[in-house]
């Protein structure tokens, strides 16, 4: 007869032989035990998929109740933020136009009925699909797109907990995701602050890894401040192209290879001297102002000409 210790040693031996990663998290061990019992009873197991538990609490959730509109608004903002980060991770345009259908499908969370203790909790299940394309695969590695997007969202929330002095660093991190993510994050943090509702997240990847994050009212305000820092960004840039419009009453126009046609504001004195550069390749130093709209999730760029000279590869420059 096999003793319990011998049986445990045999199970460990089988796990090592099957290259199964040991489970140390009690919640994950309980989940795997339930799945194993379900399978032994003849149940049909669905493939492991990402899961997230979202717990709402705070002054805005008295008596473990929350208005449907407030809960729906928070869940919608979380979903839209994750989808927008997913779009940014696939290196697709995020400043305008609809999200790719593949990205929407790969980041869409589904609500699963499940009773859990706590204030007001929602159990959501993510898709197991991945976005096709080498760029997406390169960015997400072995995780699905929704896993990676949630990790990025959690990283932003962890940074926000560092305090208001870190908003400069957080603003720089937000900038790489673009205005669409900023819009939905702005909606989310606005609801957290306005409705006095704190949000706790627990994420489980299909491989059993768990991550936790919280969005408290104070850290939500930090994210709001960081988004505000990005609403207007001014810097000096260098542009190369062909000057195709010269006028004293209209903006100068530069035809570039990478950004298309760019309009440049020009003061009267500079505009009067642009004639010799017409239809030539030029190098332009310009002040670029980028504005984000947290209402539409779009960005606009304007340019003001600071200096202009013939480009090195322009024939007129070679003969001068």
C-alpha cells in the first residue's frame, strides 16, 4: 500500500517529467483543483483563457450597491482603455479612425456570472485569440494581446501610485500610447474621482500567473494630471521636403516623403523671402505643437516656420 508521502513524491516526479511548473499561489491551486475534479467527473473543459476580477469599493459603493450607469461606465472605460493599448501595441494608428476588428476581438472581455465575496465584483474573461501579423507576435511574445495590454495598464497604475512628483515620468509613458488611450483613461479616472469609487484588479493569465493593481482616487488624480501635461506639447523639429506653396496671405506648404503635405505658419517678414525656395527641396526648422483631445481621442499638429535653407541634395544648392 502506498503511503501519502510516497504518493506525493510520485506526483512530484510525474510533474517534473512532464515539465509542469509548480504552483505556489493558493488561488491558482484551488482553480486547478476544481478544473481537475470537473474533468474527472466527465465534464468538458474549455481552454484556459485570461481572467480578470474587478472589485469596486469606497464611499461611492455604500451597502455593496452601485448604480448600473456608474458600474457600466467604469467597465466600458476599462474595456476601451485595454483595446486602445492593444491597438497601440500592434503599431497601428491610434489618433483617428476605428480600431482594427482583429484588435477588438483579441481584447474583448466577456462577463461571466460568478458569486464572489467583497463589495461589488465583476468576473471577466478575455479571449484566447491572438492578432495575426509578425509585429503583434513580436510585441506580445508568449502572452496574448489582451494579456500584454493589461500588463501595460497595470504598469501605468503602479506608476501613478508613486505620487504626484512622478507625473512627469508617467506623462512620458502615456505619450507613447497616444491620444486614444489618454481619452479612455481620462474617462476612467474621471469616473473614479467623481463617483468616489476605488477599483481593484486581479488578472490571471492562461499560464496561471497572477497580477494585481489598484486604481484609487488619489492615483487616479495623478493619472489625470499626467494626461493634462500631454495635452499640449511643443518642440522644435527639422523637416525636409519640397516647398510647393509660397504666399504672403496663406500658409507655406511643404511636401514631405514621410508626413505628406505640411502647412507652416510664417510671419510676414519670412514669407516675403520665400520666393527663391519655391519648388526646391529645403530643410526647414519648425516649431511643432501637438494637441491631444481627451474628448475625441485625436491629436492635431501645427507647425510654425523658424528657419529655412536649401537641402543638401537640391541641385540649386550644388551649383551655388
